[in-house]
């Protein structure tokens, strides 16, 4: 019987060079096929969190501040100033009385009244020209795009395109406690 000799390089090790070649070819393909995500940032001011020991006593303001709160709901926008609701239709006369159950700017059809909100904010800004802050309240059920569109309307981006000053650039986002 004749003995079969094995080649000298067949010493029981696995040749992984073809596998490494395939992986090296796949790496650039996988990197190029990944989807890059572009994140946008919205500048806002969140409420400050502090311990009870560090809370300073409230300062007394000599001049009345606006304290504008804008609530976004499925039924429309509700505006409040100094804990008083602005009446439906953004009637800023002192004799106007608000309807407790109706929002200041009710929804018309399927869309929220962003144009009316901008006009109402312009009226308020004319009465309080130095005020820059608005507190935005919304429920978790409100879509993200609606909140961003509301913030853009509060800042007055459409007016800024024409060269006007912003309406309320400081937006404070507060949890939707309604």
C-alpha cells in the first residue's frame, strides 16, 4: 500500500484569508448604505429644577408682567395672561368676558388656526412691546409638528422674513397640566 503524503502547509489550521477578503469588501458597502440622520435643534428654555433649600423668595415686581400662557389642545389654542383667559376671538377689550369651556382660538375644520394665532400674538405684542416670553403648554397627544409650528408662530418667523422683530422669542415648554 502506498502512503499518501499531505502537503506541508496543511498543518490543521483553517485558512481565513478568503473570509477576511469578503469582510473587507463588505465594510465600505455597509458604511455607504447606512442612512445618516439629520437632527434639528429647537432653542427653548425649560423650567428650572431646584431643591427647596435653594429656592429664593419671589421678588416683587413693580411693573405688571404679561405672563402669557399658550395652551395647545385638539380643540384649538387657549391664551391666558396673568391667570386670566383671553376671550374667544382674541378680544382684548377690558369689557370682554371669556367663555370658560371654549378656547381663545377654536379649531376650524381639521386645521388649527395658526394665522389667527399670529394675529392675536401681534395684538398682544403691541400692548406689551418689551415682553419676550411665552409659556407653551400641551398634552402628550398633540403631534410634534403641531408644537413646532406653534413655536414658530410664537417666535414670528414669518414676520422675521420680512425684516420685522420677533414676537416672543423666549419659549418656555411646560408639561401639559390643564
